[in-house]
């Protein structure tokens, strides 16, 4: 579903991604951990082309992200084509970014109706079902300010799912939450994984990574230091840098 080949990204003279090679199979959950500034968010942003890579290639579902290949040459896609690619990828951030003037239901309905031009009646039904699925059926008429952080994040997940994505990217979805609200969001993500959604999850929740992740990637300073079965990486890391990081967070 996702393939990264020698992906490089720099901001000015600072190299933030130094040749990332990764693959995520359809239905797999890949968790990504690493110290602050190691390039985790930047990598996710490259996957849905919020950032342009400087070198290397990225594919999502067999499609080259942001470019079209003709013979040996790459041609940049137009903004409209990029937007179309991005539509198939759901992204959930640390900050929920819900529209404050819209109810939970309206937040979930917004993109399918406005961006995809889907029938509002049908979308309303689907949005209701999605809110049920994240345990918020009773809150569909509430505004973000009337919801807890955990509830807002679950609305944000429902909103991403409303676009029927083939891939979901999570960037520290629980790190802005009070500890007692983390579990409810992880539960929703666990269900999503069980239903076969392909996911890349940047997280500090090692328990989640071990239990739900099919693979665990440790990034440091713009490179993938180590990747493997989560339990293996967590219990017997092969690299000194991984050991040092884990000893701080476990
Ligand atoms: N738009 C930008 N312009 C310049 N530098 C940037 C930009 N975005 C990120 N960086 C730099 O790239 C590096 C990697 O940032 P990134 O946000 O990917 O790290 P991260 O692993 O997600 O960290 P954190 O755990 O703190 O979220 C950092 O040094 C950051 O300052
Ligand atoms: Mg980040």
C-alpha cells in the first residue's frame, strides 16, 4: 500500500529525511517512534504530499505520489491531481482541527459533500454510522467546544473515515490528550486496524505499538535505524540508539 524508496527531504540546508526506505502492506499497521525532530511528521507529510520530496520516490497503492512517470522522466502532477491523490489518504493530527462552528455530524459530513460532491442525505446517514462506530452516536449534535479532547479526536477520526480512505496516517493522535482519555482513542484505532485498515501511526504509546502494530520503525536523525516486529524491537533492540531511546520512554 505504501512504498518509500530512498526518500530525502530537506528544509533549506537541513536534511530532515536522509533516504527513507519503508514498505507497508495492505491491511498492515506500521508504528513509528523516535525522538523529537527525527523526521516522523515530515515523513507522514511526504506520504500525502503535504511536503514535496527532494529525492527518492513514494508510492501509495501503486501510484507515484505527486508525480507521473513517462519513460525515464518524472512530471509533477497538477494541484488538482495531487488533491485527488490526497483524498484517498486520511490524516489525523495531534491537534484535532475540527471546524468549531460545525457540529460533530457536520464536521464528518463536510468533506464528502463539499469536496467529493456526494449526496448530502446519503452522507448524513454514513456520518451518523461513523459517529456510532467511534462511540459518539449520542454526540452528533454537539459542537467541538462541548466535547472532551478524546471525543474531539474520535470525531476527527470519523471525519477522516468519511472520505473512505485506503490509508490512514496518524501523527501522535493521543499526545495532546489527558491520560484518562488516551484509551478511548486507541480503542477506536485498534478497531480500525482489526477491520483491516492500512495505517501508519506515529506514537509514543508503546503498548499500542506492541499490541496492534505489525511492524515498528525506530527513526532517528532522518534515518530508519531499526525496523521489525514490535515485540522484537521493544524487547531486544539491535542498535545502541534504539536501546538508548527505549530506555528513556519505556
Ligand atoms: N516547514 C519546515 N521548515 C523548516 N524546518 C522544518 C519544517 N518542518 C520540520 N522542520 C524540521 O525538520 C526536523 C524534523 O521535524 P519533524 O516535525 O518531522 O520531527 P518529528 O520527528 O515529527 O518530531 P516531534 O516528535 O517533535 O513531532 C526538525 O528539525 C524540524 O525543525
Ligand atoms: Mg512530529
